[in-house]
């Protein structure tokens, strides 16, 4: 299982990669493995300001539909358009080509409450 050390993680299996004032959000390798084949994403929150832990969309796999939660507060500025035609990118490359949304981070201090790679690894090992 791939858990990059340069990312922060949530207990709900989202990851976040901060780049300046912006951040990319996706689901973890563990999450995509649990979901199985991802077939569709519904993210209709582009342009909206959402609070930490608010739902920003849903991800649909062959066997289930799951909510997607904001790791930190911010404005969703972009969705990964490639996923509209190729949702399976989330399965193939969850940390790069399979990112879900780009946000403008509202409160960088919220990042401190997220899990490190080691903490996330310990959580999923339980």
C-alpha cells in the first residue's frame, strides 16, 4: 500500500498536498482499494467555500457510493476534469493523475490536525 510521506491524511481516507496557497485533495490508495473499481465522481461544489469535514462530492464505485470530505476549510477552485472521462484514474494513480479537487486553503492551521503518513499507516493497519 502506497502512503506518501509528503502528504497529510484524514480519518476518512482523503489526502491533501499543499502547494503555496492552494492544495490538491484526493482519496488514498487504501480507500480506492477498498472501494474497488471507481466508475463516477459527482463534484458540484466548484466555486463554493466549504468548512473542514463538509461533504464536497461523492465517489461511486461498482459496489458502493461514498461521500468525500474536506480535509480543511477552503474554496474549491477546480475539479480534475480528466476524471469525467476516466474515473478509473483514481484507481490507477490516486496521488497524482487521480487527484479530485484543487482548493484555496482558508486556514492553514487546520492542517496541523491532520494525520501524518505514519499516523495514517497505523490507523489503516488496525
